[in-house]
C-alpha cells in the first residue's frame, strides 16, 4: 500500500480539484497499527522534511509495522511552491535527496554521527529507535534517465509513476548496464500507472481526460509510433483503463517490460476506491498470482 506526499497540495488538472491531502506518514502509522502483512511504501516522499525527522519517522513506522513491511520511496517533487513555502526554494533537490539518503543510512545505524554537508550540518547526534531492519530499503522515484541512474548509484529500487512501457524498457536496459558496470545489484523496478477498472470500457473511461494527461506526458517521453498522444494505445500503459480482463492483460504487459512491483494508482476513481480495490482483489489479482512468478508483486495507491 503506497501513499503520495504533499504539504501544500495543488491537484493536477486531470485530478479532482479538492485540495484535501492527508499527511502520509501519520496515515501509514495508522494502517501499520491495524494490519499485519501489508507492505507500506511512500511513492514518493518529497524531501522538504529535515532528514533526521524523516529518519526517525520511518524507523518508528517500521517498528510499529514490523521488519520487511516498509519501503522508503523518495523523489525530487514536482512543485516548487511547496519548497518555497518551507524555506527551501532554490535548493538543488538532486543534491538534497542524495545528502538525505546518506543521513538516513547513517542515522539508522544507531551510532553517534556527525555530518557537514552542503545543506545539513550537525554533530554528536543519535537517532533512536533504529529500524529493526537496519538496511531499510530506499527506492528512488522519478521517470527521467537521471532518476533511473540515481537508483543504481545509491538506492535499492526505482519506482516511477505513469510512464509508458516503451520508456520503462529503455530505463531498465540502461539500469542493467549501469549495475553491471558498477558491480552493483540491479535495483528492484516498480511502476505506478493510473488504473481505472470497471465492468465496461465506457465506465472505466469516465473521468479520464486523455488530452490533459497527454499534455503532462508528451514533453517527457518517447513519441508514440502514431505520432501523437490521442488514444489509450498511445499511452502504452501510463494509463490502464478497462474491464478486469483488460486490466489483467495490461498488468502482465507491464511486468514483461521489466517491472517487478506493480502499483495500482486509483486516484481517477477515488470516489469509488473501496469498490475498485475489491474488484481488483476478486477479479484481477487471483489471476495474476496464478500466472506470474512468485517474485512479482502488486500494490495499491
């Protein structure tokens, strides 16, 4: 189960205009306290918190949830106004994320640490509790080539959102090459496409504005063979909409692109979230578990 992160939320044009946004770590703490098996992930935490605060919060979450149930996904964030609001406007967030990850890992050892970096400076500090699993997994979130490279350099996973499969394949191939060159393990690969599931295609397409989503995707990804971003085929898995049978097919296609952890982003059907989770659980996931290898995973956002 994955959560997004914002502090001053301004919805995308294709989302509901409601600016309500629940604090993600508080929410995950509540979920951790009443579940036993769900893996809890941040997809993705944006780096406006002080890294010592984040290190303590994630260690506490993992203590509540138990070992193996927490993944820290972290990314640069999309909206400058959030960083300006907390006094981080103008900071190079690429450097900020790298420095924060370094601090997380050192803080989770439980040892006394000093740090003198470009953005953070402190000395003679300890953070407790530490995670039960001192190597709490950190996944890099972002769709760019640089994001995939950073995942190889200093994270255990890479989890981009709403990204065409043709581009996922390119990133995965590059990550394999970079991992081999650096003699490092290949990071786990996730994906978070928009998913809209219903009994009919017409119902699934309700509320999906392809032109608005296309305006977001077009500047960042490979142009479809059709020459435009006009159909669901052009989206190539960045949006998945249709009957349970079609959704199952699309999930399998995404796994074939090199994805190991598939997250169903249901924000376009948030008003019927519980019903859609039930439909996926009853009509999609059982079929997926029968045919996919045991190493493949799926989650909900």
